[in-house]
C-alpha cells in the first residue's frame, strides 16, 4: 500500500471516529414523535421498570393512527381467550390483540411488549425466531412499524437488535449499561448520563413528583440510519390506563386465575 493510500485510510478512520464521538457527545436534538418516528421500520424501546416504555409505544401508535390512519396490534403469547378479551376491552377498536403473527396488518403498528419472553436470545435458531426474522425482513414491504419493548437488549434475539431502525431509551439504570451487549454499551451509557441531567443528578426517590413525570415523559432516541440522537416528550395515549399498564408489565401475573 502506498503512503498516499495509507494517509487516506488513516484520515477515513479518523473521520469515522469523529462522527462516532460527535453522535455520543453532541446535545440531542429536540423533536416530536411525528417528526422523528418512521412510519415503517423496527423500533426497540428499552429502560427501567415503570418508566413508561409501554406507554410510549402506545403513544407512538396513537400518533401514527391520527396522522396516517395506521391500525395497530398488540402481539401477545398464546393466552386464554377470556384474558385476550379482557385486554381487548381496554383498547380502542383500531388496536387489536393478536397471538398469531399472520394477523399483523399491512401498514400497521405492531407492539411486542416484554419482547424477551417471545424472542429470547437463547432461542435464536428456533422455528419461531426464524419466522420472526423473516417478518422483520419484509416489514418495509408490508409498510409496518414493529415496536419491541425490553429492559435491555442482551436477552433479545440478536437478529432483532441488528435490524432496528431506531433505539429509544426510557431512563435505563447504570446496571443496564453494565450488562448490555458490547456494541450497545456506549449508547446505553449515553442514555444513562442524559437522564441524570434530566433528573439534575438527584436520586429517584428524591425527585419531586413533577420531575418524575417529566422523566417518564422523556425519551432519548438514536436513529440508526442517520446515526444521530434526538429527544422528545410523549403524552400518554388517550386510552391509556393503570389497568393496561399493569397488564403489560407482567402478563404472567394477570393471567393467574383467568
């Protein structure tokens, strides 16, 4: 390799390192769900318990429904019909509860809560995982936006992580960064630092209720196509309720005795 080519390669590597550093260190650009979230793609929402991950997913679905008339589905594991009906009763007519991926609507928003239960990393070669990977691959052709919700990405099927269009954080803990996949650690640490600033460095229990509401309404998002961070606030969906929140926090608990 000539010295000229070596210098060009060195500069190319330095420029990419600079871009990476700028993405991590620059102030995230303020935006809105409607301006930032794609109509088609794959989103992974991560963060601590009770910080509004599910609420954000439903806010996205409602925003896109109002703007583009997109239908939505909540994909759950196979459950008794009476529990399925119980969940459906909490949702508007344009949001359906499904347990069969064949029922995902073309042009729809698909919400997969507690995603590690349905797409665990240890089952990456299973028939179900391969089927899901195929569906992700044709999501653009079917004009779908698929939203996965998980505390962090390590337990998720790596095929999901590799195909994400955007990653959204709702206040991760420091432990989330420690136990993240290697390629995600810098981004998760950036998210942790970001929310520390939102909280003004205060421990969660010392935050006022108003500050806690602000934190829960705030999202830090990384667009993987443009490789840039942005932040936005999300109001809860008009149909959101505590009952719905509890159902998607722990499906196994609410199905006891159903």
